[in-house]
C-alpha cells in the first residue's frame, strides 16, 4: 500500500480534488486492469486516449484518477489529480510506487539505432563474469541475474519497468543494463528513473513512420541525455557526427569512444575475420569472439562503460574477451555443407550495410554472397527501397521476401523494395514471398564456400501476419534446410 501524496512526488500537479491521504493498492493505465483501491492514470497513447476510459476504470474500483482533463462530473468517492502530462507523470508515479528501485541499482541506458541489444547483452555478460548479479532489459530478453524473462518491448512501459527494477534490486542485483528506444524516451517510459549513465551508439535511418522527420528522431534520443543528472556519465560514439549533439545540454560527465578520433576510449582494429576480432585497446592487444567493425564499436562502448563504473581495466579486458555475441546478431549457423549461413537482425539500411560490408571483408575470392531480405509492414516505408539497393550493391544474389508484414500485403511491401533495384540489378534479384521458401531457395542456389545472409528478424521466433504471430525462427529454419541439403 502507498499514500497518494507520496507517489505524486515530482509530478507536475495542476490541481487536486479529493483526499491526498488515500491508500493505494495498485496503479494502472489500462482500465481493464483497474481494481478496488487502485490509481488509474489516463494516458494519451498512439492508438487510444485513456481519458475515454475513466468511467470504466472507476466502475472497476479505481479510487484515484490522474488526468490532463477533468471529467465533467466529479464523484465524491474518487480523488481527481490533474497534471500537465500524464505520460510523464506515470513514470514518476510508477517509480515512487515501487520505492524508486533505480536508486538501488547502477542503471545504465543504451540508445541508438543499431547496437543497443548487443551492447546491453555484452554488459550483462561482462558484469556477471566480474562477479556481479545484474539485470538486463533488452529486445531479445529480460534477465534477473541468469533468470530469463520474456521481453515484449525493447523498453517496457513505466509500470512494468519499475516493477522489474524492484524485483532486480530485491533479488540482489547491483547493476542493470537496459535498452532505451526512441519511442520509450518520447513516451516518457523512462521518466523518474535514476541513471548512473547513458550510452549513445549511433543514429541512422529508422522509425520515421513514428517520429516523422530525422530531426525529431535525433531529438528523441537526445532527450535521454538532456535528463541525466550531474552524478551520471554520458558516453557517446565520437565517430557518429550526432554524438556531439547528444552531449550539448547534458549535466552528466561527457565521455567519448572512437575508432577514428582521439577520444576517452579508443581502439584500433588489428584483424577482422569470420573467427573474431583483434583490437588494440589502451595499448593492449585483445582477441574477441565477435566479428565486424560494428562490433568493435559495441565492444569499445562496453569497455568504456565498465571503466566509468569503476571496474579495473585489465580485468575488464580479460573477461570481455570471453563474452559471446547476442542471439540473432551475426549468428553463424553450423553446417556440413560448406555453405556459410549467417542470421542477423539487420532491419535498417545502415545495419544491413554494416553486415554486408563485414561479409565482403571476409571474402577471399570466388565466394558468392546470397542475401535474403524483407521489410516490416506498417513501419517506415522510406527505408524499403534503400534496403533493396544496399542488398543488390553488396550481394551477388538477392532474394526479396516477407519479414513481418503485419497488416500489409507482403507483395506490396516487396514492390516498394523493388523501386530500389536499378535496371542493372534486375537479373540478380528473385522474389519469393514465402520466407521459408526464400531461405530454401537461397541455400539451393549456393555452393560450398558461398555465404548466405538471412537478414531482418534475427532473434525473433515468430512472423506477424494480420495481427497473428506465427511460429517462425530464421536460425531454426536455416538449420533444418542446411541439414536437409547435407543428407
């Protein structure tokens, strides 16, 4: 139980009608979850406005309503709290209700277009190897220590987020590493959290269907750094020109990492092969299991974060050399066919280009690169032709297929992608809408030594079609097809 006056701490109150000493047994922003003695907060979402459901929440027992607009009729049995922004207020209310759990942890947020999942996953692994119990909040999975919890969003809603953080702190976690998506930041899901630091990886073309313009997308990321306290650190990729923008208004200690500039944390790539990376970091040569320039950046971000969290350099490098890649990120699929198959989550133009350029750097001669790629439905349409163009530019054969079409016609998505295929590349592209058949086709036209990239879904174990998530796992399908071809 919690007193209303206590959980409204730091919310921007405009007015209160009713008893501020009301005892609360729960909080919710979904009227269907309302119950006796709970607080209902009316949040304006992208699909619906919570103000429309105030009566339903009260009917199910809500004793407090937090809103931006008061109902015309106020009930004597209900306390009404008016605030300027209910989404932002929800973050503070959730944090206060659960006892400000982020203050009991060293909480680090990682934001950027690409690299978030790998960076937080590596941090979680590293700190486990350093002897800590830590939490993980990622696109792939959530973890309390080594206990795996399902992840439904890159960044959970404020209530679920604070509930998880409380569980982590209660179960002895000292640190938590979380992805902070641009959606979550502008929707104030991280409001009220106390961060020890934040990391910026990079920013490229993505989510313009939601943010509208690239400038708004950049501003969304920047909001995280603008809100950091002076006790925190802000670590940014100096090789991305927007890294400096992230630091402009932050109160946090400003730190940078780079492969190309003199920065606080710097690395040099000594070798890069399908077996792994060798980097020189602070004049120490270290071999890592991960591959590709993009992972050199991820590893450097992890290294910098660990040192900023006051971990010893040599121990960090020793343990970091033993971490494994995140699931579905440049994941090699073993096979006896001689075909090199790679599953990767690359679903933005920049991520796809990074992966294909990494594959190109491994080529020694006559290997062909066959790329299976699609684009998600009901998402940013402007990146579709770019994804196809990059695939054609850096592959010998491209199979355009379905990703998560959601409520769109898969063929219409593919047609959008085909506008990026120039006349000179028509002959190297195939259209196979069925994703499983597309993977089969890619492997059937490949020879030993060739490289097949299945891009876009990575760790996902489903394909979303017309609102239904059908079981589908790229790695599992690739494994089954390779096995069939080896028999």
